[in-house]
C-alpha cells in the first residue's frame, strides 16, 4: 500500500500550563497508507486529538516531521493544499461551524475553493440529505441540537471531497441511528478509496477499521488489526480501554457455555452461536420484569410545550405536551433521537427555561409562577450540561468547584472541605487538581470538574445531560460507579444519554422522547424489551438486551427486557445446564 501520511519522530508540547508537564506527543512515528481505514484509540489525554491535528497541519511538531502526500507541514505554503487533502470533523462541532444558516455553512468551503455555483448547490443538497439535515437547511446552526451540529460539521467536510477524512469523536453526540448512518458513510467513503482515520471511545466502532493504533501518554502503544488488538484484553485494560460490548459478552458467556466459538463480534453471530447449544424447549425460569410503580414524584411536568424563537420565521416547536414524573430518590432515564427535545426538557426542570405552556413542579415549587425563587430551585436541582466547557469559567479547578458554595456563603475551612468533598466524589485528587488551569484539562477531566462544581452545592436532584460522552471506557465505568454511589445515597438522578448501556446501568425507569413528545414512560425492562418501538424512534437496545431478545424469538424461555450481563450469563448457564441433563 502506498504511503500517504508519514509521521517521523514527532514530539509536541502545548504551551506549559502545568510545570514539568509531559509532551502531548512523544517521539511518534507512524505511516498511514493511501486508502487505509484506521481507528485511533486511547484513554482520555493520550494524545489522539493532538495527533489528529498534525495530520492536516493545524499543529506543527516541535521536533520531527509530518508529510501529507509528500508535502511537509512545516512549510506554511503547503497548508492550503494539505487542508484540501485532509478534512477534519472535530469533536466539538461548534469549532468548525461559522455561517448563519445550515446550507450556507456547507457551501462556505466550496465557495472558497471556487467551485461553480451549480456544483455547490448539488453538493450541498447531496451531503445534507446524506446526514438527514436537508429539511433543516434554512435553520440557524445555533438552533441545532448537539447531534445535529455534529452532522452539519460532517456535511461541511464531505462536501469538500477530500482524499482523507479525520473523524475526531464524530459520533460522540449522535443517537444510535445517527451513529449507524455515520459508520455506514465512513465505510462507503473508504470503499470509494478515501483514507479514513477515526478517533473513538466506542470500541464497537473499531471493528469497522482495517487497522487500530493505540496511544498511551503521547506514544504509540499498540498497532495492529482489530483481531490482533482485541486478542490482548489485559493489555487494553492496562491502557484504560476495553473490548467491544459483544466481544465482552461473548467472553463472559464462554466461561459457562462451553463450546461457544471465539471471534464472535456481532449480536446476530452471538445469538446464532448460543442457539446452536440447545436442542429442545425447557421450562422458563421464574421471574418477571420490574413493576411499574415509582416513589412519590419530586419532579413533575404536565402538558409542557416550548417553541424556540416564538413569533419569528425561525420558530421551532421543541416540546409538545411533554410529560414526565421522577420519583424522589429514584434514577430515571431520558432517551430519544437527536433533536427529540431532551435537553430542552431538562432545562425546564431547574428553571433555566420557564414553561410557555403546561406545568412544571419541583418539590413544592411551581416553576411557572413568576414569584418562584429560582435560585432555591437551582440549589435543589443541579444540571450538568452536555458540553462541560459551557459551564466552566474560572481559571483554576479549585476556584471553579468553589464558586457555587462561595456564593452560598461558605468561607474558610468549611469552603475548602466542601470543595475537597466534591472533587473526591468525582475522582479528582484535591492536591493534584485544585491549582490546575481549567483550560489545560482533557475533555474527561472537564466533565468531572463540571460535575464536581454542581455537586458542591449538594443538590437533592441531579440532571445529567450525556454524562459519559467523550469518556474513555475506564473513565466511563468509574463515573457510572460514582453516580451509582450517589443514587444509593439518596440523590435523585435524571440521566439523558444516547448510550443505552449507561441508561441500563444507572436507571430503573425511562421516558422516551420523540419530536418533543413523551409517548413512552415506564420500567426500564419493559421499555427496552420493545426493540421495534425503540428502532422506530432511532434508538436501539443495549447489546445484552439484543442478545436476550434475539434468543427469546428463537424460543429460549428468557425473562423479557434483560439489561444486565450477569443476569443473562446466569440465566443462560442455568438453561444450558438443564438442557444437558
């Protein structure tokens, strides 16, 4: 394969934010062949985004060389051609969206290249249709949801038709249907001969690639095919990574289901392999899905309606008679496709948005009453935003976490103790991070700081909007464990996420949103058992549930709506053991 992008002994350090900070990239040498499909993975802070920015000359190495199609990135005269050759879809789409209308943003780069007007119109329509944004072509980009903005950023790059596209966590904010579409587009672009480099923390997406490069603390730690990389689970675990969910489940089942073959990487393949282990029907084990009762609600919304830019040509209905009830001390999930209205609903539940229509009650507060003390509501209900950087504004971590308690009147040792407590809860070492500049944090560290600053107010209810987006597998598991601890301590949780496995791990009841409405609300097991209903709304079941429901359709007497790996392993082990007797 012809070499296309070459990195030779590349070292790069950001301007020193922390004394004696290690380089972001340390002596990296890497060759990327023309037409390769590479997955670039690693823990938060391992250097993935920094390396990606070297591929199209957004960054230039301190030492070493980067060549793209034979052009060295040190020569600024080469930069325009390099950036035409290598397009980049950033982790944060706002970094590359500049126009005031969706269609104009896609056209911007083409206009700069001097593409004829007729060709621009054709490309804009084709790419917006490909990412399901054609109907939004006249909307202002700032009115898009986070997932829609990510699709717009992708469309802007696709329209340029580069030889290589670098996707930096480009599926992080997409719903399951959007992720499937993005992955299909990457495969199709690769089939057309484009070089694809995708940075991801979703290990299942790595299976699409020809080659996997694993970074660790700025250096290449592993390099091989997906099969070669995933055959070394202990090495991956030591690097803060994990196996794809289906492979994890297959390995867990293989310890009890003897004869299960290796190399099973998709739900249908695993269902087929398990189904071959039995030959006759047996009586189902006892047990049913969870009941539908919830504790007395601490939050209720009824008939909630909201229209953005009401009374203007850009008016958009975001909520339409939405309903939700969250029990005191419970953990509730909020799921739906990109743009379904989840973030808008959450912002009503602590008074960031006042109800235009309907009623919102939080404990004894009526949020539609203009006399309601919203400051008291926001002490009771904390909201952690989808993008943590949107709520971080202090220079140092300690000051950021202390901001809310300080406004509440805490001082001296009491304030210091509160800050330490909140940082400990989210896994940030107080001594190591209190004086760390907030701009020098990784995405995962920013998310922890945002959570700590909210927890420092000791809210009774915690609203979490995509809490694990952008986190590596180890950081995700750690955060879920800490949130579970808060839930067990009595904190009420509302978790909005496109990660169905996170919803399954954290919540017991779920509300499904669709086009601003809430057509489904009920126990987790019941909602997730309806795979067809979820798929109709652009969602998908967790892998565990997909396997369980797939086996149920083949006559296996499994309880409906299994969402826990341990439960599935135990139940299948019991059934296969009974079968063999």
